[in-house]
C-alpha cells in the first residue's frame, strides 16, 4: 500500500499540467506526512537537569594546522588570543554560559546548572558551540594574523560532559589546568632544547624521558637561564573567561542644540562582558572571589 | 584525605623555589591522576553499528542573517551555492560521507553504513560536521558575496539521526526533498505577491491560507505568468552531492629537456569529487542510477 | 567471504566423523569469534557517577491482580506487608541500597551515591531489582496469604532515574509520599461511599469530582465517623525501609561440656537489617534523625 | 520562595484540625505539583524504530544456586525445562515476542521489528521480561522439582540489545548457539572426567587446557565410549521457542439435553502457542522453514 501511494505521488510529480492540480491537492501533503515517521528515529539527548553542562572543543589536526600557519613554538600569542576571542564570541552569542576555560587548542564552556536553553539537548549545546567557535575563528583570524593568510578552514571536535555538583565541576577545570601546566612546562623545555641547544626533536624527547616537573624546571634554569616561574601566566595557567561588569564608553555624533553643535557625545554604559583572566582555578581563592559563578538560587 | 592532598598540591604551586623541586616531583602527576576521575563522567554515544548515520545542520537565526546580508527572496543563488561549497568541503575533509542533501539553510550528511570513523561517536560526527561547515562558510563567503561583506560569524545547529536500513534512509531524504518542494512553492508565491503584486507580508500570508499546492501553482501562472515547472531545479529539488570520478587537468611548469624548455605540462588525474545534482531523489530512478551509494559489501 | 566461511562451518556441523576433527579444530572457535561482533551492538548505559540512582518498580496490571486475589479495599494489609517483605529481600540480596520507599503496588530503591555495583549499569540495576522482587513475591506469598492461593505469577515494570543531589532525591521521595497521601485519602472515601453508603463506583466517582483533600476528610468524618488522622500510618505514609542495627538472638544446639550437656545456647549478634518505618519523609525531621543515609565521605 | 512554600506545606501536615481544611485546600495538590519536576530527570530510552529488540536474561549467581539445589551435572533436565516453561510464560503474558532462545541459565527474547509495545522503551522491555521470568521460576518450580524445595528466590539480570536487520539478529542467535555448543561440549567432557574418571575439578581443567572441540570429542569417545553426536539435542542445541498453531482439546462438563445428560463435551480450538524446538538456527534451513518469523510487511 505504501509502495502504491509513493508510486502515485511520483506519478504526480511527473504528471501533465491537466492532472497536476488534482494530484498535488492529494499528493504533496500526504507525501510529507507519510515520510514524517522518520522523525521518530531522532533520540532524546537531554542533559540531566540541575547539573553543570560542559562542552569541550579541541582543534582537529592542529599540529598540522600550526605547522602550515607558522605558529611560534612553544606558544603562539596570536593563536591563543584568537582562541580566546572566539570563546568570547561564543559566550556573547549563545545563552547561559557562565565560564569558559581555554589552553592550547582546546576550550571548555560551562553552562549554568539550571539552564533550559534548547531544553538542555546535548546535540544543540555542542554543535552550536562548535560551529560558532569555528566560524569566529575564520572571521577574526585577520585581526590576529595580519601577515599570515588563513590557508584553509579548520575543524573542531566537541563533546558534552555533565557534572552533578560544584566539586566535580571544579575538579574538571582543575584537571584541564593541571594538563595545561604539565604540557606547557614540557613544551617550554622541549623547544628550548631544540631551538636554543640545537637538539633534534627526537634527541629532545629522549633527553626529557623520565624527567619530572622539577627536573624540567632545573634544565630550563641551569641550561637556558629561564626561570619558569617568570613565564607568562597565559601560558602557564591558560585563560579563564568570566562575566564582568565593564563600563563601556562609546563616542557618537548626535544632533545637538545649536550652541554645542558639532560636538560629539560620549555615552557610557555598564555591560557584562566575558573578560579574560590567567589565574589559578585549582585552589579555593578564585571561587571565593567569584562566588556568583557557582551559586544559583533554587 | 582528598582535601588534604589537594591542599598540599596548592601549597606546591605557591611554594618558594627552595621546596618546589620536591613538591613538584610528587605533586603535579599526582594531581593530574587525582582529577582524572572526571573523565568517567563522559558518556558513550556510539551510533548503533551497521546503520546509516545522518548529521543534519540548520542555520541558526538565518531569517535575521538573510535580512542583514540582503539575501534575495525567495532564493538567493549566492547563498545556496555557498552552502553547497561548504558541504563539499565537509565531504572532502571528513571521512566516510557518501551523500549530502541540502536546501534552504540546511544540509544533511549521510555517513556510510559501516563507517567506523571516530568509533562512530555521535558527538564527533556532529561537531566535526558543524564546525567544518561553519568555518568554511566564513572562509568561502567572499567568493560568493563579492559586494556584500560578512557582518558577523554565523552559527549552525546539528543533530545525529540513525537509520537502520535503506528504506528508512531514503524516506528521510524524501522527507527533506518534499519539505524543499513545499517551502519553495510557498515562498515563490508569497514573494511574488509581495514583490510584484504589492501585498504586505500579512496580506500575502492571508491570501495563501488554506491553499494547496495546485492552488499556489495556479496563482503563479494566472497572476504572474510563472510556470512553476520552469523554475530552476536547484530551487525546486535542492542539491544532492555524491562522489563522482572527474578528470582534473592541472597545468604545471616543470623542468624539461632543452628542446621543449619553457613549455608547460598538462597533468591529468582522475579523482573522486563531491558533485552537485539537482534531481529527484524520491523515486527509484536516482538510486538505480547510483547503486553504489547504498550498496556495501558485508 | 563471510558467507563462504559460515557455509564452511555449517558443513562442519553436518560433516562425517572422518573430517569432523579437522573441521572443528578450525570451525567452532572461528565461528564464535566471527559472530562475536554482535556484542558491539550493546550500548553503555552507565549511570552518571556521584549521583543517586533510584529504581522504581510498579506492579503490572495490579488492578486485575487485586481483583483476582480478593484484595481488601482500599488497603490490603497482607499485600502491603508482602510488598515490604520483597523489598527487604531486595535490599538484603543486592548491594548498595540505602533506602527504599513503598506504597500501594510500587516500591522505589535508592542506591548509594558512589555505588559502583556492576559499574553503575542501569540495566543491571533495574533488572536485578525487578527480578529479585518478583521471585520474592511468589516465594513469600504463602506467608502472607494463607488461605488465598496465588493464581498466576505477577509482573513488575521498572525504571531507573538518576538524581544529582540530596535535594532532588528528597523531592523525589516527597513526590511519592504526597502521591501516597492523595491516593489513599481518595480511596478511603471512595470505598466508604461504595462499601458503607452503597453507592456504585460511578456514583462515588461523581460524588468526589472536584473535591479537595479537606472536603474528602469532611465527608469521611461527617458521613462515616472516620477521622482520617487516625487511619493507620502505613496507609497514609507508606513504608520506608532503612538499615538499622538490630540484636538478633538465635538458639542453637551445640556440643557442650558434660555438666551442661543437652542445654541450648543463645547466640546474640548485632546485624544491620532493613527495618520498616511509616513516617513522614517530606519534612526535615526524618533526615535529621538519620543523617547517615545521605551523608557519604568523598 | 520554594523553601517558603515547602515550609508552609510541612506546617500544614503538622497543623491542628482547625486550620487543616484551609491548608489542605491549598497544600496537597500544590505540593504534588511542586515535587512533580522530579519526573524531568527520567530519560527517554526508546529503542531505535524498525529494529529487532532482544532482551537477554542471565541467572544471577546460578553456579551457587545449582549447588544449593543439587542440579545434575553437566545438565539438569528439570532446570532446563523449568527455564523453558518460564520463557513460554513470558511469551504468553507479554506482547510482540516472536522468538526466544535459551541455553544453560540464560534466555534471549526477540521482539518483533515494528513492535510499539510500551512505546519501545528499553526499561519496560527488560524489567517486564525479567520480573515475569523470575516470578514464573518460583511459581512453576514445584512442577519440575518435586522432591527439591526451593531454598530462596533467585535473581536474573537482563539487558536490551538492538539489531538493525535480519543478518545481525541471526548472527546474534548463532553466537548464542555456538556458545551453547562450546560450553556443553566442555562441560560434558569435564564432568565425565570428574564423575567417571575420578579426576578432581582442577585436574579435569588441566587436562582440557588447550584442547579444541575435536580433541574433546575424541576423549569422550575413546575414554568414556560417549559419541557426542548422540547426546540429547536440547543439551547440544539449546531451546528455540516459536509460535506454532496447535489444536487444543479441552474436556468440559456442560449442561446438556436430558438424553445425553452426564456426558462430557470435548472442545477443540486452534491456538498459537510458543513451542520448543531443539534444532540448529545457525544455518539457513530453520529460517527457510519458518519465514514468517523474520518477515514483516512494511
């Protein structure tokens, strides 16, 4: 019966104009409703209510991307600032993100515990974050890479993770920040050995095998006169984005009374903006200073 | 005990350089492994094996986006071609996509039934499609909108739907193509009424209330002398992308023997490319002509 | 290739004993491993870590079951006690259940927040609870229904719900207890109207339409001289099962020295048992009195 | 605000009868609706449409259960028949099961591809199968174990697996039947070595280490004069339950005209019943003989 009906509908699409009217009157809407059963194959991926929802993005094949675009090693300031600009755009354009944390080619976004944005559907959360971040990356690229044209559009993979309470959320963020610390220390020594001591990457890797954090700091200090503690905080701690009230002053030309004609008017407005910090988020200090991030009324 | 250990680790981070070495030797790796339990909160979102996996993208707030960028109504050729260019990039850059279908501001991507790309994790599929599509949209924008600068980076939401067999997959694609047909017919009449007959949007909407497909075709023909059958196929059918072998000729300057020095060499290569078709995919003809799309060996 | 191999294997199964040995050496294990791919279709249904896991059971078609087994209306003491006996067996036989709450033909079981029983797989939780409860129902039936044989084995449907914190868990239990209260009040009046006032079920239903709790209490008091507040707590509040230390005395015949031969020895042992309470669990009092239920060390 | 309202409600429950009426008028329904948000924590576990849904049950700790109840080794006929009786009850009492396959202490149930029973919710499928099976196990126990009282109510764990097409479903069933074959062959030799040759379990295990199927058959034949091919099919193949039309004759005493008074009447009725087969389901023969199992109209 189904086959018969679709056959009829296909006949309609090919039909001469004489019979088309009658055909279409029956056909198109019927066809639509016949096929609409395919919607039942969509699954519900609602995130558990009252939990923190985290979306983490990672650059796809960014090792190659960094090579092709001559990123500085071990850290490319322009690339890190561009990542943060994209994350800020995501926070401004999407709803309910209370905090973001980024390092290297990854960024995590934390949606507020009781967000009901898109009914908490995980697929909406992660695809909107991923696509907004990716389009922003290309859009803002020229602002950060003036002399380096973008050769191809990059991809980012994402995932959603749900954390039931403040402790697990904070531990998640700590996990990412410790990861930042470990990787940055490693990369700092590794590239010093390669760029300054002339080792090959394989030799540098060999040299660092089995060393712990303190060993690496020692190498940096004794061989390259680098005190790791003085390295930029953005490299060592990554970037935290939280909403902060800022006074924004805009200059605007306006029609004014004759006596002050031609003057410009400064408009001042207090707005919340996602501002970048490069601080420790593992200890309690950060959370005590910004209690509003985790506190939500029932 | 946990609290004690984290406290110790925080102490390390703040420690003077004298004690730092010992601290770090114990601290960082330990901290990393302590926090790593947060990975257990990630869920497995593997798509059911041996099934077609479809990722569908939709432009976010594209009504407004179209307004802001002066898209032609009811169809903007540049915008449609840009969408298709992005979809082609997605097919070229990602793995295992056998077909894509697009219309308006949406595009569906079909991964082959036995794909094991990223272990079939739904989140990987949808975020990589969404981000690659979005970055391509900004990247290729200038090629299609020469006189219209892009004002802001757009977002796309995505979802994954799994279809267990050929029939349900074909019905899914039919559902989208019927939707294309219905919307395009409606929009074609609607904008004729507004642009040519001078109705307000509300009046046009009123006029079309309760009409079926044939009524709309009649209005187009009798009032605007438009035979809907002659409208461009891309508008009526949307765009199907499938892999086709094409011969690509590239011209290359090469070192050649003296007697033919200075000449250029034409290199010809047969490659598979995602080519655009604007044909019916509801009937059997398309699938019979391209049996390789659905056929897969066990 | 696959088809060929299975054909070979089938050949083996039918083979004469001459070739069987060689066949089987290759065949059976190969066949097992060939088919083992079907395990990949199982999905991971791990419950989010650090959350309360609740399994709720409901009797299947218990309206009919109650009719067939002549349950007293509105409450059958034997049936309620049997339900509680089954729930106690579930708590004793399974792991990590910290509390159960039952009313009518339903029972909820709360697993401790950090349980890792069966790796927190939802399917294990709910099927083990459902099957243990159901087998216990038949097993203990004769103890509670001496004169009423069990006519057929009953079914119970179950579900798993995950609650991220104490507040949501307590609200879940409150929801069930309020439900118990509402249903029991309704049933008490309804059956008074039917059994004592001689109304038909339809008439009783009509009579109660639109009444609120206080109206029903008024009817009970003024027409049937029943003070609802004096109704048994088990009916009004349902049954809460929590682990309580109890001293268990068992009498055992043991080999003893000659002078006290033939005597029995009383052995006393302190054990934790799931004991039944019929108290309010909506207010704070219960939780303050039993803080150990919700408190867990990290 | 929420806290205030709950406090008010708790006050109501404790209130004197004077204020109770007004309290309850506002309170109970309000409380119910206030707590009802906890339902949003339930997740949708719908099985993918148009796919075969399999529920597999396994006896919990049946090694111990078999010991305690003196099951014969390697196969206990009574236990196997009881399992099948339970599976038949499940098929009769639940909806849409087209086939069941059992061996040892496990049973798999296949729901028809387009079943919409309980909206295809996995939790309903598995808990109803598990509970019905478990209650039947206790209910029918005395019919199969006349001289062996049931010592305690057993548990069964279950899971749901979804198969998208006939091939994967048949491979699943083949996987279970090959498993039956491998285990039964092993157990048959193992217990012959223990029971007849007097080896300890550890010695028997050692003896069989590294042997393939043919080696085991050889041991059986040469040492115990057992031709494995002659072992009962139920042991070697397990049990398949499919619906078969059977003529059922019931004898009934009825009021009859005087001239034939006192006679009994035989009533014959054709009904579909889940009948047990012990045949190969790996090859095509079974499926060709019973095409109705897998065939379903669209």
